[in-house]
C-alpha cells in the first residue's frame, strides 16, 4: 500500500511538472496580447492581488519564484512603465513596487479575459474535485517550502 501511494504521489508530481510547463506556454500566448509573458503577468498579479506595495523578496515568496527571478521581471516591468518603485522606510536597499496607472489597466484587461477563461474551464470539474486538488497541492507546497528552507532530503 505504501509503495502504491508513493507511486501515485510520484505520478501527481510529474503531472504538476507537465502542468507547470503547459501553463507557462499557454500563459505566454494568453498574455502576449498585452505585451507580457507569463512571468511578467505573474508579477503584475502579485502586486494587484496584494493591494499594497511589496518588495521583490515578498513578491518572490508569494509567487514561489526566486528573488532574482522576480527582480529581473520587475526591472523589465519598470522599464516598460507598468510598475514603479517607492522608497521603503523599512529597508533602504529593497524598494517597494507598485503598479502604475498603465500597469493597473494592463492587469485589469488581462484579468477580465482570465475570468472568462477560468469560468469556462471550472465548469469541467466538480467543486469537490477542485477542493481536493487545491488541498493536495497546498500540502505539497507546504512540505517543499519547509524542505527547501531546511535543505532536507
């Protein structure tokens, strides 16, 4: 029984890897109409959903990416006028990022399209299936976040 469950979990994790790649590819196409990539859409979303200015490390932690990866995308978004920095009274070397007016408009357009897409996609699954999937995936995030911070194997 233990080996069967271990195999099921291995298959689930492999499916998550496949899903990650598929979501990035799909997201790049979906967000291209706004001049974005999946990574930049993710950074805009982190700021929009937070509803407050965030640092690059905070955005990285919220989105499950590296600080360097978040910083690279934030720099590109700032260059394109979609985010701007503000002084951080808590930490001089770690500015706060906020959406600009243009960034808010861009995010709003893509979010409207996303909401239409996700409503159609959600109809394929039952609420129970979605609740179970969310619980299992959140549990895996917790486990691997803990393992990553302690470098356990």
